C-alpha cells in the first residue's frame, strides 16, 4: 500500500493527534508554546486527514489493514472506503478551521486557567472521532467510540467550577452511555448471528454483513443501533443533553461537537443501519423519517424560544440532525422499494446537508465564541448593536445565518432543495399510504426551513443590530487574527457549497454508489457545472451561479442608478412618536420576537408566564416584573419519571447502608453463605 | 436552457416589462379601490410619480443604522427583479426561467424578506422589530401551505420547473381539474398573505396595532423607500403573474415570434386587469383580521392544498 493513499494518511493524522496529547503533558509549564504547537500540529494533521478523505471519496476505492494490537486473537481491523472517507474529510475540514480558530481563542482563556487539559482532550477527541471512522470491527469501533465520548466529557466539564456545567457533563455522559449500550447490544446480535454466540469471530464488520438474523432480530438490531446512534446525534427525544452540553463547553469545542461529533453519529447510522444491516422493509425507513421530522420541527421551535446564543445554536443542531435524518429515512424507504436513483438522491441530500451543516454550524459557533470572547455575554437580551464594534464577526455570522436559514446561494439551501426534490418524487412509490404521507412530511420540512429563517433573523438582529440592551461590563473588541481567518475560511466554504453544488455532488457520488447502488451525478451535472438537474431538466433545475450573477447584477444596476449623489443622506434620531427619548430597552428583544410563535405553538412547551406589579411608594409609578420560563415538555414525559424512579430506588437501596462495620461484615458473611449453599 | 438570441431578447423584454409596469399595476389596483370606495383617485400613474419624487428626496438614516439597513433596499430590489426574470410572464421559454424552479423561487423571495426583517430590527426601535417579527411569523406559516400547493401542481405537471409547468398547461386542453382548483384557492390565500394585502395585512395603514409589512419598512426614506416600494409593487405583479403562469397561462407565447408576443401582452394585460378587480373586491368587502387569526387563515390554505393533493390521488 503506497504511503500517499487514504488509509496510511488517515492513520498518520490520528497518530499525530495521539502524540500531541502525550506531548502536551510534558509542556505544562510553557502554556503559550503548548497552545501554538498543539494547534499548529492539529492544523497540519487535519490537512492530512482532509486530503486522505478527499482521495478516498474521489477514487471510491477501499483499503483495509489489520493492526495486531488489542486483545490476543482479536486484532483491530481498519478500513477506509468512500463513506468513511466522506466523513473523514468532513471532520478534518471542520477540525482544520477550528484548530486555526483555537490559536487565538485558547490564548484568550490562558489568563484565567491553564489550557493543558483542553489541549490533551482536544487531541484525544479528534483522534477518537477519526478512529471511529476507520475502524472495521465492533471491538475497535466501541473503543474509539468511548475515547470520543470520554474525552468530550472532560471538554464539556472544562470550566468545572460551575455546577451547571458539571450537571451538563453528567447528563451528557449518562445519555452517551445509554446509547453506547444500545449500540453494543446491536453489535452483539449481529455478531451472534454471524458466527454463533459461542465465539468472538463475528465481531468484524465484514462478518456481520453476511449475518442473516431473520426479520425480528434484524429489526431489533436495526433499531437498537439507530437509537443508540441517535442518542449521540441528538435526535428527539434523546436530545436533552445537547442543549446543556454544547453551551457548557468552550466555543471551539462546541463547534467541534456540533459540527463533527453529531456527524460521527450520523456516520454510525449509515454504517451500521444501512451498510451492515441493510434496509429490508420500508417501515424501518418510515420510522426513521417520522423521527427525523419530529426532531427537525421540535428542534427549531425550541431554538426559537432560547435567549442564550449558544443554546439557540445547540437546539438548531438538533433541527439539522433532524433534516439529515429525514434524508436518510427517505433514502431507506426508496432503497426498500428498489428505487436506486431516488435513494441516491435522498442520500446525497443527507450527505450534502451533513457537509454544509458542519461548515456553517462551526462558523456560527466560532462567531458566537468571538461574541462571548469580546463581550463576556451569551445572553442575547443583554446584547445588541455589535455590528458597529465587531464588523468582521458580524459579517461572517451573517453568512452563517443566511446559510443555516437555507437562503439560496448559500450552503444550506442546496441540500434542503435536494431533500424537497426527493419528497416531490414520492408519487412513484407503490404504497398509497406513503404517497399521501410524504407531502405532509415535505410540508413539515418547509415549516422547519421557514422557522429556521425566522430564528436566525432573530439571533442576528438581536445580537448584532439595534442598540446594546445592557451596559457593557467589559470593553468590546474584535476577534483575533486567527479567529477571523478561521471564520473566513468557513464562510467562503459555505458560499462555495451554495454556489458550486454540481462539483460537490460529483465528488460524493461514490458514497451513494457503494451504499444504495445508485448515483445521480451523471444526471445532476448533465448540463455542465452551472446547472443542477437531479433527475432531469424537465423535472427541476437550479443554477446557483446564474442566480447569483442575476441578483448581483440587479443589485449593482440599482446601486449604480440610484445610489448617486442626487440627494443627501442625513443621520438623525429615530422618531419617538413625541414621547420621551426612547431607551434601548424599548427595542424588540429575543423573547418578544418569538412571542407570536410562542402563542401559536405554546402547547408544545411548558410555559409559565407571570407579571407582578408592585408599588414601591404610593403615588409613584408601579414596578412591573415579567418572568417567563419555558421548559421542554419531553423532559417531563421521557426523563422525569425515570430519574424519579432511579432516585426512589437509590433511596430504598440506601437503607442497606448504616455506616457500621459490623453490618457490612454481616452482609459479606450472608453473601458467602448463600453462594456456598447454591454453588 | 436555449441560447438563441431571440430568447435573450424575450428575457430582457420580460424583465423590463415586470420592472417598469409594476407601478402601473399598483396604480390600477389603487384606482379601482378608490372607485369602489367612492373616493377620487390620484390617477393611474401616481405610483410612478411617488417613486420619482422619492428618488430625489433626502435619506434620513437612524443614528444607529448599520450597513445592513443601507444595503437592504438594493438587496430586496435585486432579488425581486431576479424573481421577475424567472417567472414566465410573457413567454414560457424565457432562458432564465430554468435557473430556479418554484421551490428556489420561493427561497429567493425569502432571501429578500430575510434582509427586510434584519433592516426592521436595525434602527433599534420597537416598531421595526414588531414588523419583522410579525412578517416572519406570517411567512413561516405561509411556507408549508405554499409547498403543499406546489406539490399538488407538480403532481399534475410532473415538474417543479416553472417553464415546464406552464408549458404543460398551455399545451393541454382547457379542462377543470379539481386538484388544480383547490391548489388555486390555496395559492390565492397564500399570495394575499405573502404580498401583504387585506385581510392579512393592510398596505395602506400606518396604525401601530395593525401594521405588519409597513412597520418593518417604517424607517426607510428617500431612495431607499423608493426601492422598497417599487420592489413591493413588483412583488405584487409577480405573484399575480405566478398565479397566471401556474393556473391560466393560455395565450402566453411559447416561442419568440412577434405575433405571439403581441397576443401574450394582450392576454396578460386582460388577466392582470381581472386580478386587480378581484383584489379590490376582496379588499373592499373584507376587514383586516386580527393577527392571531392569520394562522387559521393560512391553515385553511394548507388544508385546501392538501385536499387538492388528495383529490388528485383519488380522482385523476
């Protein structure tokens, strides 16, 4: 195997990360040097990974290797194919941007605390995610999965002095492990049916692929794996950890978790559910589709209600995971009916969305990090008017907001457009129920897209436009050079994904080819690189470059014709309707902006709203306090009963404990006797 | 995707028509409305005079306004003009029509709205935010209904490409399809919401409790306001033309011959005149509804579109 081929390169990228994690411990006393070196190596290593992944997808070839480490007789199997190559390049691209961003960002927190822990777990986290992608057996996969989960646990609890962050980290690790257990059980079923339950030989993925567990056990394995991975991806109702954990972590880590780790979970769904188990009946895909739709709608509705900028982004990640899951569900349904081309279309849409979501979500998290970095605020109700102080961050955030709101010309639009096209082709399905339900799904997706636009109008406008709502506590300054560079790369990538979709589709075409045995690149690019015609030109076509040129030309003509010096421009105070001078508090804020939707969709939340009026002194104007609490209804349905039950059981079990040595000795004695009697 | 020079001329002609005749259509609607309400009208050409006057007036910017506020009018105008190049207005074979299908077209309007909503929040006043919030609410509820309507139409035409959809209807015999009838009703309700007409929004009001679109654009002045008003006029014309293209394109030119273009212009003018009458009838007969009734209004549009889809599966 030549060294400059995907597998060795991916492997060396991982080795660099692992080495750096070890080296960081030796450099504890030279923090600035440590940060520079770690993120330089990380950038290089991500560059290598990006090349490896790009090559693996472009060539569509598969490379395998056996590593004689691990337990005796259970070596690690490694494999890089188009699917893992795609996610490898996605992870490396995001890693590259976040690593560049981290130079200045991490130096900014050095004054407050040491960064050694951050660097060590950052490297382990990246290594863990990349290892998941190249592993080809259940044992190696689960080890890598755990490396990823545990290192991110320490990253979430990095600022561990706050009880809130510790709680978030605990919730995260708890749900991560429930998911891991489900994945493990699924592997157990598959390995058992592949090579019998008496030996370990079924642990390789290649053996599992040939397993024939029958309908019932296949369904169980499928859904165990799906929900296991879904818990990591943040699919409703397993999403509760996500809006807690992502804001708690430092912003560069939030970017990685949201943009990459969730995609690793999506990779898991594709690898295990579609590749290893394979879709056998349509209702599997149907369940996935419905869950995806619920996730998308609930995610964006929750996002709309938030006032913490990082929580909004976290909830919107839930939404986008939902959209990706919808694409996967569609692809599964089409696969089960042997509609290969449509399956490829839906899968391409899902993969495209993975890629563009990684880019724009990391951009938004990085920009939110810059806001946090320069103002010390995460609460949008205390922000506003930052566009004057942070011109770079605000312009780059705007690109991210336009992309995430699925505006044409930007990254998010192409994938949503492709998903809609896949939905609109549903009348070819032979099942009457699906024919009627699909359009309703498409309508829900349209609702999601529109709400997403609304949500990011709110986030951008409340944070960056208008006037600052609270008196700044620190001096507001623009983000550092490396942060601006990283965000600019992300913004340009997002625009490129929006403007040149046919190149990207041509590149990722090998993935659907290997996974669903269908492809769309030949029809999607049939009219040259400017045109996107997923099925045929008569069906639908979209040309992002021409639309871009058209809008640009129209704007330019309007500008040249009317922006002349025919009339003066004057700055003046806004009209206050003749009342007293307006204060920044009179502006619409995040809560008031979302109010109409809270009223329409309020039944989905637990909303407690109260207005208290108190008279400080007789005759003076009354003081009015307004308080609003919005809670996740699903928490009360899916989690509260279980946590209450667990607490109750623990309390009962607690009765065994008295703190007296004699009683514990008695327990041991009784246990021994019992064992002797029954042994 | 043809590149012959005649189709390029048709395309230019279409964009010019849309851009320069839009104020006329607005004037027509206002004129009819004045007559219907027994008022004296300012004349058919008043919108032109308004826009012309505004271009020479001073721009008063809020102290706080950023570049977003100054860029928005151009962006809104540019996106709307681009939409005008995509929708088949005088010919089914306009070359730019293939650059975006109806889903992308809706997204182009959404892009313009995104910037308007940002500009509404930019001045830092309560009105602008109120307008933005309400406008985005109406839009987010209109979107699913719009998609459902599009879905139903695309079932009949097996396409979402605008020129192809129009082409199919032009070349098929005139017949009543229940699915299209439902879709048309749904589309009409959505168009009322999207263009901000009564009963969803009142384009003539400046009363704080009832404004939606106007509140968002309240801070614009001078040439900025001119562009916003002009774009609004174009949008009204475009939604009317979109309705014509999707449901009643008969008479529209399918090639680039002079004769067919003349017929196309004549039929277009007649259809627009009728649509103007319809708008005025609705606006004089109905009162503006409460803002929290709008979800029900758009819910009705959604249900109508769904019925259209079901009737396609059952009857056609």
